C-alpha cells in the first residue's frame, strides 16, 4: 500500500489508531501542565514517536512505539528522564549526552551511525487488519546541522518515504549529502516533517560564520571589558571557544556546562569553572538584563552579547542593541529563505510543521504555505491531490497533536473581573515565596476611583522611571526566555520574584497606594 493509502486507512479505522489520542488521554493531557513546550511528534499512521515522551505509560500502546531522539535541547526532551523504560534510538553523541544530562539508563539508548540504513521490525500490533502494511521499516540518520549530535531521520517502507528534520539549519553543503541528494534527484519524498521556527518571510539573519565575525568585532572594540555571553546549555560552545582563542583567555562556565563540554569532547583547556579571574563568562540568556549588568559595571566595565535570533519571533526590546547589551543573531535554525531553499531542493509531496508556532511576528507569509500552494496548483489535474492534503491536515491524529498549553505566564493570571467574582480566599506570594499571606477582600473600584485624581510628580520622577524601565526590561527578558525554552524556573525563581517586588516598590511613589507585608506574621493584612 502506498503512503496515501496507509494514511486513509488509519483515518477510517473505528478504533483509535497510531498517532491519535483517546478522550481519556486528552483529559490527562489537559490536566497536566503544558507550560513547558514540547516539540515532538507521533508520526501519523506509524507507531513511531520522535522527541515525544508524554504517552501515558499505563496506555497499552506505550510499549508498542519505536522512540527516537533528535537532540538534547529541553523542548525536545520534556518527559525523558532516569525513569524512562523503553529503547531509544539516536546518534552516538546524543547517547552520551542523554546519559550524562538526563541520567537515562545506558542500556536503553541504542546509538546509530550517520548515513547507515537500519532495518527495524514494527510492533506486532501494527497493521494487523491490513496485510499490505509495513511489518518493518528502514531508518537512516542524517546530520541536521543544528547542534552537536542533532540528527534527521529518514523512514522508508510500504508507506513511502518520510523525512523528519528535527531542529536543523539548511546550508549549501547539505546538498551533497548522499541521502538528501537521492531524495532530491528521485523526487520521492512523500512527507516532510520540518523545523518551521522561522517559517515566515522576513525572518532573516546572517550565516553562523558571519555572526562569528560580528562577535569578534564586538570583542575587539571592547578590549578592556568583561564580556558575558548569553547562551543555551548546548549550541553556542563554538562561539565561546572562538572568543577564548581571540582573547587568549579562558571562558568561565558553570560546573554543569563544563561537564557537558567534556562529554562533547571540547578542548576543555580553554574553559574553567573558576569565575573570579575570568573576563569571559557563560550565562543563561534569561540572566542577562540592564538591571543585572549595571550592578556588574560597578565592579568592572562589562557588556553582554546575546547569541540568539529569537528577537525576530518575539519583537522584544530586549533584543535591541544598547550600550551594555549586544545581540548577535547566531542561530542554529534555518532562516525563512533557507527553509524555502530546502523545500525547493527536496520537493516533498506533503509538509508537516514540527514546531508549535509563536504566531506571525514578521508580517510576512509562511514559506511553507507558499510551497504547499505551489504544489497544490501543480496538482490541480490530479483528483487525489485534495484528498491527500485532507488526509493529513484534517485527520483526528493531526488535530490531537495541537498542544494544549499556555503561551505566556501572563495567561495564568486571572483578570480583575475574575478575581472579584471568586468566592474562595485569595492568597499572595510574600518576599519568601514559600510563605503565602491571605488577602482581605478589597473593593477594586474604590482603588481605581482613588487613582483618578492626578498625583503630583515626584522630584526624582526621571530616576524612578529609569529604574522601572530597567526592571521591566529584565522581567520581559525572563518571560521571553520562558516562552522560548518552556522552562518554568525563570518565572518561579527567587530572582524573578525579587524583580517583581522591586518594581512594585519603585512604582509606589507614583500610585499613592502603600502596601506592606510582615512575613513574620501570617495574619498580616494588605
């Protein structure tokens, strides 16, 4: 049976097929926290899970899937931990990282070589009612050019040929990869699951080589400054190494990062865990803000370089250069134009997005939509073209994979109307986030009415606003990073709470409302 036949067969089954979610599973999914992003998929019509670790283990299908890992970024490993029980197929580098970073049992991780095709048997349950369905598949790993260890997967069988890119960055040299070259020349790719992070026209940034040059130029213009690099856990280590060689200085990295670099077989003599005497620092992106940098500049002149193109997605002012923070759009994802070239090179019959999109911030059109419109136009004489598109995009399996999470911490905060309607006692976090202080019911309208009377402008108004702007920029940066990584640590950390309370303190002279909480007395009232 061809790939289209498999998809239509799975769609028309009365029982729940692979890639679909039962109502009980949906209830489980809705009841769990989806604040953490998860960019993984169940391949439609096949018992294959890629970067998808949230199938309920009580489900009978949990043990019937084949599990694959593309790379070790957090949004692709949510749910993968030391308690995992099933075999995982991945690259040799990911094998080592999964053991060291996630404590996955070594015997469960099966490393596969790049460019080698492996034959794997599918679970006995698969295709029982369909004699022509694949009983085995061929799997081939391809370098994804994203971070160290990252891979694409090509699956082949009676269903056709399916390529899953995971996160990747397209470049011209990938055209010479034997597997990708064969797919391009044969025009035989039935379905492409693709990294669509920057799919909208207008999301453009330089090559990594040009960004590396830009970083070096910033270093050379600040020869006597301490330089702090805003990084992810993995993916920017080559930039840090280049900076170390340029400055002939070691780069400070935390112990956990140093351990990862050892696993990656980086030249660790260029890195150190001793921070005191270093002028080159690694820091997580969310830690970098005007507020924090001004404090550091009280010690020695300091600037920060954020290594990210995420500003294109969020349009945050925190990604604009200023006197202390520079943004170098060093990205491990394909730009919109690179993605368009990739699609034109492979010419897949159908395209599925991997990444839960953040919405169109560029104002441009999706290159994926453009490509699919072109394909549909070329196939208007083929009566099966419309049914083929519907079988993928309108299937219950596709709809079941729409993530049910909040995109922002703000969406968790009830509106004033909702708060007023609550009958239960409200609570508020005190300076010690482990202590909750009950709130008395306050007439919010009396507060708003009191605010209508203009207050005199304080003499130090400009200073207040400058301090408030720095705090807001830092808070927004944390929220942006939370949105990017899906890591709740950003918004539940002591530092984040302290910034919120500091902002409250700064703004109090402008509101005329005085609030005080005695955390030593749980009966205190605001």
